[in-house]
C-alpha cells in the first residue's frame, strides 16, 4: 500500500462510511425536524448548509442521506453477487444443457436497456426502496453471471482442479476452495467499479419519485425536493449532487486502482511460471 | 490389483464442414499389475501414455475395454464412488506447479486430501503434515510457505507428500520427474525407492526416460502410437527388444 492516491481514496471512503455509521452524533439536528418559520435559511453558524423549503437542516439531511445511499448500494451489490455467483458457477461447472438454458435467460436480461427494465420492474413491484434494490439487482445480475461463468470455465480446466478431484474433494469443495477465491477476487473489483453506477441508479430513481419516498433523507429525494426552487435556491440541489458525485467518483477510482493492482499481480505471477 | 483389458480410446475430430476424422490414441491395451509390483510405461511423446493414465484414473472414458482396480470397474463408478478409489490410488502429475493451487501454502496443499478422508482435529492434521514433510525430506520451516515460492524439486516433493497422505496402495507417477534436473531427479528417485519400502507401495511410472523406469519398476511396457510394442519383466532381462525400444535405450 505505497500508493498515495489509494490511501487518499480510502480515507475519503472511510469518512463517508463513518458519517453514515455515526450520523446521529455528527448531525446537529434531526433530519425530519420541520421549522417552517425558518425555511430557506442562509448559511449560518447554526445551520452550516442552511435549511430547505420545510426548514429542515440540510447538513443533517445529507449526513443521514449517506446511510440510505450506502445501505441501498450494499444491499444491491449483495443481491447481484449472490444471484450471479450461484447461477454463474452452476452454469460454468455443470455445463451442457443446464449451461445453455441459464445463459439464454441471461441473454434475455442483457437485451433490455437496464434503466427501462428497472422502471418496468418497479412498475410491477411497486414504488419503494426495497423494490428499487430488487429491480436494480435484477437488471445487473446477468452481466455478472456471464463473467462468473467464464472465470469458472477457465479455472475448471486448470490442472489443480483435476488434481483436487483425484484427491477425493467433493464438487462443492472444489468450487468453494479452488474456484471461488479466483472468481471473487475478480468479481469484487468489477463490483467496486460498478458501485458508483448503481448508486446513480438508486439516486436517479429516487429523484423520479420511484425509490425512496419523500420525507426520508436521501440524496436523490433531496434533489427532487429542491427542484421546484431551482431559481431561487439552486444550492439546495447542488449539495446532495456534490455528495453523489464525490461518492461515485471515489468508488470508481478505487475500483480502477484495485483492478490495476490485481492485473499487475496476475501478470507477475504468470511471468513467474 | 489393477487390471486393464482391451482399452481403446478414439478422439473424434468434430468439425462441421470437413470430413469426420477419428484418431485412435490407444488400441487394445491390456495389462495386469499385481500387488506389490511396479510397472513402467515407456514411450515417446504422443504415444498415448498420459491418455492411458487419465483413463486409469477415471478422468476420461475409454471407448472400449475396462479398468478394474481392486475388483471395481472404474468407468462404471459415479463421482462420489470414485472418491473411495482415490483412497488407494493416488497420482503425482507431470507439472508440480500447475497441479497445485498457486494461492495455497504447503500446509493447505497437503491437508486437502487428509480433510477429505479423515476426521482429524486441526493439531492432529498439522502433526501428520509435518510427518509427511519429513518423509519427503523437506524442512519444517517450509510449512507455511506459498507453493509458488518453492523450487521445482521441492514442489514435486510436496506433491508426493500430498499423494502419500492418504496411504495409497498404488501411486501413479505421470512424468513426475521430467521437469527436474538430473541431480534432483536422482535424489527423488532415491526418495521414491525408500518410500516404496516404507509404505509398501506399488508404482505405475509413466515416463519417456527409461532410466527412471528401470530404477523403480519390475515390469516395463513400451508403447508406440497407442499400441503395446514390447513388454518385459526386468528380472528376466530384456530379450529381443524392438528397434524403437533400442533407440530409446540408447538415448
């Protein structure tokens, strides 16, 4: 870990995670405390970022919004990985007809544009954060399943997997001990690269009023709330927007750095052999 | 112990537009390996030695013939039943580097089969692994080293220790010494001779190097283009060898 950029990125990420964890201690006000007499308050020492159209403290809402954003993308990525690891490794390991059927299902999911498909699922499942998470997971898993499958197929051919078979290891053990570590190390990097993208999805759907519902402090919702007042108070849209931008950028850069490190390690290992 | 009858293996070249081509890799291979004896398969590259090994191990199916190991027909067994076969028949592969997971330490590699067959506790497994390491003459401080950080000879010793960990009766060595230099080859041959006495092993040695087979085996079978060209019992001497066998001896 001599990479200075990576250290900076991880400290920003740590800051984001800490503010999500300790939101009640950091935020000076409750994010839901309405004070209609003090609406659109300017930046003062008591309200660091001012107040919104209902007089709620913007800084507190942003801190609490971190929670929502992190929980929603972590839940999404968990669902995506769970789905794709199971489907991908079964398809890759079993092969044959099973593989063909699962991959055709993946093809069907891959043909639709993700946002449209997510809108469709929300239309079917209904509005709400849980449904948004399910919808985004459903639109992303196919891509991951294909990648998992291809890594499994590649690793399955390795001599040490044949050797493990000759040592009496069960199929499950071979998948868990020999194939999964390799799959996970690559898929987690891809997932980090994709986290930002998923976050934009969640925020975007919330902005459209399809995700997290109004009083909840969430960045997308905050932008949506502030939208009618864009002429008088554009800064209300700017603050959550900057937060989304920073978080997405941090996730993307970390993903890229990790990928570079992994590829360098892979390269040096291969040249060793 | 191991009986192969009329094994034939055909590789079909499946292509859509050209003619179907089928290559006979093995034809009518029969032999019988008795308990306590060792057998060597000699032959050039492409003679079908490794395919034969994969068939014996049940990793590939033969088109014809049967492999019977300790009274069981290997090719009629399912995945879970093969596990019992591998308790008595182990294999050391050609390339030690590729036959072990590059992320594993020496300890991880050797404990894998022990975990599969026995229910020992952690410290018991560690004792067994240390015993095996001393049996193959590796020092204890290698225990937690990554497998990729060992030399070729050390890696092959780890592979041998791994194969011996389940106390097999038959050990298949598939070109196990080919990637090593002469001095280390000699060391490992000596080690294998000792282990043969110690664990009452039978070897099935597959090699293009006839000297290794002469040292370790009682019988030699010479394969050429998938058929058995010559077969000798070493104590009876090598009588009337075919020309290609003579060529190999000279090399």
